[in-house]
C-alpha cells in the first residue's frame, strides 16, 4: 500500500508540475510572415515525395 501511494503521488506531481511552472512568458501576438524559406521546404518535399513514388512504381 505504501509503494502504490508513493507512485500515485509522484505520478500526480509529474503530471501537474507543467501546469504550475512557466519558464517563459507568453510570446507576443505579432504574426510571423511565411515567405520563401517555407515555400522552398514545401517544394523540396514535393520533389522528394514525387521521386520516391516514381522509384517505388518501377
């Protein structure tokens, strides 16, 4: 009984600790522009995926 209480208390602390601990304040609500870097990553992923599909069909 003593061991199960210990694990229950430790488990509750592990689960509830992130709710009470904040390492940094909330980020500002300034929108981040999605520009060429994201588009380049999407294009590279599309090319990579198309190439993988083409190689597996042969």
